[in-house]
C-alpha cells in the first residue's frame, strides 16, 4: 500500500510541476513573449550563423506559439492530477486494476514530453538553434530537467506493484 501511495503522490507532483510552470508563464507573459521572439527570430546566432530553417518574427505567430506551450503545460498538469485522483480511487483495488488506471499517467507524460522534448528540444533546440544563446541554452537545460523528471517518475509509477 505504501508503494501505491508513493506513486499517487509522485503523479500529483508531476501535475503540480506542469501547472506551476504554466502559471509562472502566465504570470510573466511579457517575458515569455520576449524569449519566444528571440528564439523564433534566431537572434545572436554566432556559432552556426547559417541555417536551413526560417525565422519567425510575426507577433501573432509568436503569441500563438507561447499560447500553445502554456496550454500544453496546463493540459499535462490537469491530466496528471486526474491521473492521481483516479489512482486514489483504486488504491485499495487489486494491483491489475490499479495498473490499468495508470494509462492516465502515460497520457499526461506524453503531453509533458511533447512540451519539453518536442517543443523545446526538437523545435527550439534543433530547428531554431536556441542553444546558441545564453537565454536559449538555459531554457533548453531547464526543459531537459523537466522532461527527465517526467520520464523518470512516469517510468517508476508505471512499474507494476508486487502482488
């Protein structure tokens, strides 16, 4: 039973992680816009000044990208919280039923990994080459910490409990 509660609490923690980052982004919308504009505009790229990619400087597209990131963070957080609630509801059930409810954890993890791997590492890092600037590199490092946390906790939570 202790292991089930630990997994429930870790799932809730993932929900809070995603929600806190989304809420911090909402509280700092002007800063989010500035960072996204710098990344998408490929400002100060000195290491690899030539790219196959294109820059984006239209404010509407930058705001849309910021909204997409924040919406995905919020969604991941809410899905993780729903997952934690579903796990609480079946905590006393047999292990196979508890395991079946963990599918919500995988959905939350998929959304969170899409944000911090897909958006930050793939699109921001590889396409827009954000690693070339101090601000972009710091964002990529943070995103890696979050995606690693999500992946590691999800892996642990998804392991079957001993019967």
